[in-house]
């Protein structure tokens, strides 16, 4: 079990550690991937998965039945796939949702037409979410509302009423993989766990503990400066970036260890600081905004 966890934590050894288990899983698992109020950044990050590359995962272990961005089918031919899944009451698929869901009006985000009427993404999600054998929210917009839901918690005047997948499906256990965007390893690793019917351990916000149990601060490349009480006063300075608004001390994810682009660099390592994008309060970040200089 330890080897399995290590392989999923760092999927560059995924096929070495889990090849037999994946092939024992038998037939491909159908996946329906819907996008709500999204910039498609999560899908783009997924396509950047290096080892295993997402093409290998799709062709060998899952059947990506529907994805609004990468599907070959268009128009009625594409929508017919998910319409048939609803009609047949299929329950053998995994539902993945990227992007927030508008709660004020379905017209803010529609997907196809049924009997000549535009169908809102929310209705699709409610129907498919009640049938799916597992439900995964990808990206902070889907997990907690994200940028489309900014300020809605405080003022209620967000024009679309953007909300999270968990709030749309309150009776389902939603696995949340936040990030703006999430690291491809988090998405591939979580999806593989679900395919292998090994439900990941989750924290209080529904995040897989495998990737979100520690804070950015815990493993930050600049932690030594924090311990030395040496803080950068301006961007580009040597030192801990806390006073410049880095949110790593309150943000849970393993990016300082995992890094981006196949291990090239991290947010804090590149000197930008952490913007807290894996936390439920993003992007409001406690009503103080991003990169705000902390006094004292």
C-alpha cells in the first residue's frame, strides 16, 4: 500500500508501481468531463501531464466519453453522448466537473439543446451527479467557486451566483482537487485512484491528503529565510516573501516539493510568492487581495 501511495504521490513512477494494478482493473472506466464557468486552464494543465502522459491514461485506462474542449465530436453528436447516459440511467462512469456552476440562471452556462431548448450545465450536473459512481471537482472554481464566485460570500451581488460542485450536489461525496490550475499529477493521480476503486483519504475540505496535507510554507525553498527572520522588502530581494503577501503559510499543497513543468520550478521558488489558489477563500483571501504588503 505504501508503494501504491508513493506512486500516486509522484506519478513519474506510476506505471512502475501500479502497472499491474491498473491492468487488473479490467475494462476502461468511462469518464464524462463537464466544464462550467471555466477558462479551460485545468484541462490545459491536465494535457501537460508528463509521465504518465494523459494520452496514455486515456487510451489505456479510461474512456473519455465527453469533454467539451478535447472531444472530436461537436454539436448534437457530442451532446448526444451525455444525453444517452442520462436516458439510460448509467451508473458506471466517473463525473468530472471543471469550473463553477451558475446558480442564478442556467442561461449563464448552457450545454446543447434538448427539444429545442438550451440546457443549463447545472441540470446536466444534477442529473449525471446523481448517477455517477464517483464525482470529482477539478480546479478551485469547481471545488469552492473560485474567481467566478469572487465576493459572493460577502455581498451576494455576484452576477451569476457562481458556486461549487459540492453545493450543487450536497448529498454526494465530492473529491475536490483545487488549484488555479491544479497540478497535472494531482488530477491524474486522483483519477487513477478512483479508477482502481481506492477512494483517497480527504481533508475537511474534500482534498486528497496525498497532495494537500502539508502547507507550502512547510516545504518552501525560502523557509530558511523565515527561520532566520529575513524577509524580502521588495520583489526580487533575497528572503522570505511573507511580508510581500505570500500566502504559503496558510495554503495546503505540495508544489514546493513537486514543482511545475516536470520539476523545473515552483511559485515560491520563482520569486512570485504563493497566491493561495488551493484554499476555499481564494481569490478573496480574507478580503485583503493578492500580493498585499504585510506590515509588522
